[in-house]
C-alpha cells in the first residue's frame, strides 16, 4: 500500500497510509508503480475487437436514431393529415 509522505525541510517524512486527505506525495513500491496506468497506456493501440465494436456503434447508433426520428415523423404526419379539415372552394 502506498504511503503518504510530506516534505519537511529537506527530508521526506512518512505521514501514514495514502488516502484522499494526503496533502503530500504518494510513495509507492515498484510493483504498485508498474500496475499504475500511464499516459502511454492510454494511447496504446487498442485490440481489434474494441475497434470493431466502436466502429459498429458509431455507424449503428446514428442510423437507428435517424430511422426512429423518420418513423416518428411519418406517424405524426399521417395523424395530422387525417385530422385536417379539407376546404373545398366553390366559385
């Protein structure tokens, strides 16, 4: 478990276990440091399955939303056309 350390003068002093209330620095072991995600891990090449899922969702979701909006518009226009009073102009 990481320790909370503070800089007092020119020395590091262990305050206790690391928590959200730690106002100093986190002192970690080599194993803890190795398991901590880094910025390089965020920009690593993703797995093919992850790319495939994101690509499919990026194409499918907008298409499904557009089709739902189109179908809703068709139903609303159909109901509106049935309730409109037709006016016949006689001259």
